[in-house]
C-alpha cells in the first residue's frame, strides 16, 4: 500500500485504509495496536495463519433427524405396504372385459334377426 500511495498521504491515513480492508475479526484485534503498518501487516498474517489452522481442525456436528421423524417411519412404511398390496391385488385379478363371447354374439344376432323377420 505504501508503494502505491503518493508522498502526501500520512501513515495514519494508510493505517486507516489498511484496517478497512481487513476482515472484521482481524480488524478488531489490530485496531488497538499502535504499531506501524509493516508490523500490523505481519500481525495480520499471523492471525490469518492461526485462523486457517483452527479451521482445519474444527469439526461440524451432524444433525440427526428428529425423534418425530423416526417415530413416523413405521407408519409411513405400513401405509406404503398397504398401497402395494392393493396394486398387486388389482393386477392379479382377471380383467373385466366388455367383449362378448362367440355364443353371446350368435345368440344376440339370432334374436335380432328374428325380430327383423317378425317386423316384416
């Protein structure tokens, strides 16, 4: 930052700009220090290194399903089994066809033709 700044910018302004670019967690630590910018930059580097190490070793807890969800599972399984049984019963039953068999066609045609002959 110092290399990019013109000669007219004071160290106090550079320190303020430097701290504004830092994350809040690091800025809160560095803001109380009265050191110059080079020492603040070294301190910021060390803090970031320590945070990175802590993040490597940190663990996250696994959220287990609620007790309600676990108690509902047997009921849901039972309802699914009932639905499957109904499906298998309807598939195993003989189809109800509306098609007429040969003797029914002949029988109906006989009466139909008889009615036609009677009408004439």
